[in-house]
C-alpha cells in the first residue's frame, strides 16, 4: 500500500462561486470488481464491505491514490459516508463530480441518483430527496473499458504498460467531488459573450425554476480592479434571460481593459437573485473582454495580428497522472510556460481541470481546448464523441483564455479520412457542431494533416534539419504541398483558402541527463547539442514569412517520453532564459 497522499481542497468551479460548499475529496472505501458481481450482489446498498481505501480524486493507477496499480481493473466501486451540515436545512443539496472515466453510476443511500457517460466532463445530481436524517452514504460504480479503441481515451494506452507516446490509464474518479447547498430557486449557469467592438457584455442567465406568481429579480454588479463599472437589476420572466450591458468608462488607450496574455484583465461579477424581495442566491463570477478573429488571412487577437508561441501540454503529473496534485502544481506549470517565452498551450488529448483554465485566465495564457480522441471509427464512437464535445463547450465557454477548439488530432478516430466519405463527413460535422455551439472561437478541423473545413491550417512536422524547415515554410504553397509523415495537409475536394498557417507540433527533441533510455522524435547527446537542436527547429518558424504561430512538443517529459523542455518533475533541462530567447527568436 502506497501512503503518499495529497488532499485537493481548491474550489472546483471558479467560474461560478458560492460561499458554501463541502469537498468530498479524501479517503473513500474502494473495491475492484473484476468478476463484475457488484450489481448482482447490490454493492450500492452498502451491505458488502469494500476491501480497500482510495484517496479521491486520484485514480487507482496513480501513486497519490494510495494504491498505484497500473494493471487492468475495468470496473471499480467507491463508497463514502457523508454528513450534511445542519446549516443547510431547508435548501436543496447538489452532488457534483468533476470527471469520472468512463461510465459512472451514482447511488445515494442505495437509490440511483445519476448516470453519466463520458470520461472528461462534469455531471451533477440534486440528491435532496434521497437524503435521510441519519447516516447518508454515496456509492459510485465506474466502468472503463481498457481496450476499447472506439472509446474516447486520448493518451491512455490500451496495454498494461505505457510505451512510446501513450501513457498510464485513468479509471474512475479523477476530478473533484463536492456538495453544494442551493435555494429551491437558484442560478444554474451563466454564459458571457463579450463584444469589444461595441464595448458591451452579453450575459445569459439560466435558472432552475421561475415560480409562477412570484417576483424574481437578478441584480448584476460588475467591477474592474475593485471599482464598480456598472450595476443593473432586471426582472426574470423565464428560466433563461439575456441582457446586454454596456461597460461604462471603458476605453482602448494602450489596449485598455481588454484581455491578452500580456495584460490578462478580468472583470469581477456578483449576482444576487431575489424572490419576493428576499435574497435566495448569491454568486461570484468573472469574464474577460477579448475577441478572436481572422482578418485578411491573419490571426487576430482583439483586432490586431497576434503570433501564437505555444507549447504542447499533456497535463500529466508524476504521482497523479491526469490529476494535478495541487493548485500550486497547476500554477507552477503556467508560470514556467510563460517564463520560457510561450504565450499559449495546446492542452493535448485532455479536457483540463477547470482550475487550470481559471489560472490561465488570471495569469494570461492562450489555450487551445482539446478532447481525448478515440482510435477507430464507428457509430458508437460518433455518438460518444459528439455528446462529450457538447459538454466540453458548455463547461468551458466562459474562459477568455480559450481561443480555439481542436476536435480531432492527426486523424485519430477517423484513420481512413483520406478516402472514407463517412469519416470526412464526421470531421465536417464536428467542425459545424462546435461552430453551432460557439461562434466566438476558431475551430481546427483535424490538427496535423488531412484537413477539410478548418479555420487554421495546422501542420505537424517533426523535421529536425534547419535547412529543410526553412525551404518548406518559405511560402504558403511549399507549406501546403509538403507532406510531413507522408500525409496530405488537405484532403477531399478541400483547397487552400488563405487561412493562417501554423506548425502545431514540431521539435520533440529527446534529452535526459542520465543513462535512462526514453523516447523522442529526435535525440540530443548533451546540453549544447540540445540547445543547438532547439535553435534549428525554432529559427525557421520564427523567420518564416507565412507561419503565424507554432506549438512545440513538448512542455514536460511524460513517463517514458523524454522530449520535454522540463523533466517530468518540472526541472528545466537547460536554463529557462536560454529557452525563452530561442522561443522568442532572439538567438
């Protein structure tokens, strides 16, 4: 039994905060169910003791769970006794799960409370009517098919031992679990749509209920840097209301209060909901004023051309796998990323913890939002993938740091997209689906190659010779006609339409100061060789007249993959200032 433990106590939903909540992270009862007998034996009734303990929200495969077992156990059970605070009497109690991989069923006191499919998105249940005055307990059954390649799994390997670019799996609860008391009438969610051209913010408010015959009002107070910008109060008629609020005393002198990585300005918002003059709900939130667009073939941030210097971030941690061990670990990754000269990250094959996105909003770091892909195409995969993407956009819509969505990576899940009409239609459908859910951001149809409809042409190119990269990215035509990894950049009847060109995976240079052997796309023999190889791949892209951004592979080593700028423990392999100068094209 591993005893290393960290308790995650950070607030799990920073985009809509209430003062009262109760973390359920920490020790739970736990059991493997390799024989799949838990349902027939009704383990959800709590008559059967579980033989293990686990530290939530860490999956059993990682050390911080207290178990650290990487072998296959596709069905697992959790149980926890909970105590509802006396102060919550008279209010509804909502049970939240940040993410459970992959299929979750939840019981409260032996009664089914929720079913959710999808390993990377949140779900919740109002459990008020299932609670008793005596002892209450929660039971969770999680099922994760380790070898199902039609299941969105990202970098989670379908073999027991990780290898190459694939890593240890995550099964079960891997993001925070928590309770929240709410009024019978309360805010369910808020959606913001900033318009920097009109100096206003559209606020859509969603309530769980609007009781007939009662006066329901919402007061919205917007502050910037501690000073009130505006305050408005309006009557709520339906469960969804939209108001557009002009931001007074707003100007663009020196970019004013707009959000950028260099100046991550945020507005604070306080909501107060009243029913018949009595305050029933109070929430705090925030938004950023920023605009993403393409003008004359240039990527623009806030109506100005912007060069994206990004790094590929897998979001894995040595003892937590997909789960960051602490808020401090999240902040450290972002701080190191910015210190190395990057202004953005591509969160690769992972829908990241909301706290990471909050810190990117706060510290100023662009994010390309991505989803864990599957590896084979089927109708079942399409159904799963479509549902999960809808939930991803819904969860993360308000974060100003997110400027692009990446539904597909390197044709994963659509391996025959070059010739298969159905797979081509799926890629087109995902592009248009995400656009229908969010018209404020860019969508990359299939990052890497074999693109159809796409807002950016994004190329993966692990060529390490400087002279080859310089020739390849000398013109738009040579970039589009190149075939890195022997893949066409555009497929079907797609023609290049002048979109911005970015190289969104490159480098991948392996280097480790030890005798331990690992994997990378090319290798450096020592520190000097590593620096020279970095210069050779960054310089052609910084000097290219057509490349408008890049994404270096990668931020950290991950397990056997040693092509990070940092070790797995987040130690820089060469001086950070040297990396910054290379990234920014200064040397």
